[in-house]
């Protein structure tokens, strides 16, 4: 087994809550009195471009929410969207410990729209621990498409065998495994520590 030098991390569902998932959208529909079916249909049509960096947050909102007059402002809705992002402290502690060890290259490999991604990087201080952000909004490719994994490997100049990819979705992991990467199907921080150890990744105590 090749020595692991690089850890690629999903963000939503692993170290933070999801940025704008179905649960958050249902909360938005209830709070802002939206027609759920119409909102979700519009979201499904617009989100791929939003997530791959081809549409801005304002364009997404124009197409899903503010195509008609509303009793609330654009800024109120944006604020609601941003507050859906919350940390998973136990997972972030693992990231911090690994980053402080200096033994591994840590990078994100995630699907996220640009404005939400930037907010999450800034709000939760992710630049402290991650050296690169392979995000769909910057690369124009999304998991589980093979292109995003190949871009991450190419830019870091790492062989798949020396990388471990951590994600909470099985399909995303299947595609990484086909390229030869090690994978961890994230469930919780304790399980993550155990799986990292099985891959030979050493997490310092402090």
C-alpha cells in the first residue's frame, strides 16, 4: 500500500453542514411562504449552472425567487441562505490536527456555488488548514464527473494511490476509487479517525 501524502475532503456533510440542500430549501419555503413545487422545479433547472460557476447567486435568485415581487428583500433571503452553514466541530478538529502535523497535503474537493463557497471558507477559517480548494464553482466540473478528480490530481501532482478522498456520498467515492484513490465514506468524526488510521494516516494527539 502506497504511503498516503494527500487528503481530499468534501465539505458539506463532512466538516460543515450542507450549504443549500433540500432541508434548507424547505425551511426557506416555509419561512418566506414560497410555493415549494415551483421553487424546487426552478432550483433543479438552475442549480447545475450555479454550482459549476456559470451563474452568480443573484442570477440564481432572479430565476428561482425574484422573478416576481416578494414581501421580503433579496438581502434577507441571502442572509437566510448563509445562516444554513454550520460547523461540525469534531470533524474540524480532525482537520486541524492533521494540518498542524505538517505531514499531509489537505485540500477540499467539493461541489458548491461560488458565493456560498467563499462565505464558508471565510466564516469557518478553512484557509488555515487547507492549501487548495478544488470546488466545482472554480473548476467548472462537479462530482461525480471524473474531470474534477483528475483536475485535483493533476494540479497537486499526486498519484491516486497516495491520496484518500473523504465524502458522505457513496457515488462520489465510487468514481474516486475507479481512479485508484483511497476513500472513506464519512459517517461521523469517530469513524473518520478509525478509517484514517486504517489508511496509515497518523493523527497527532494535540
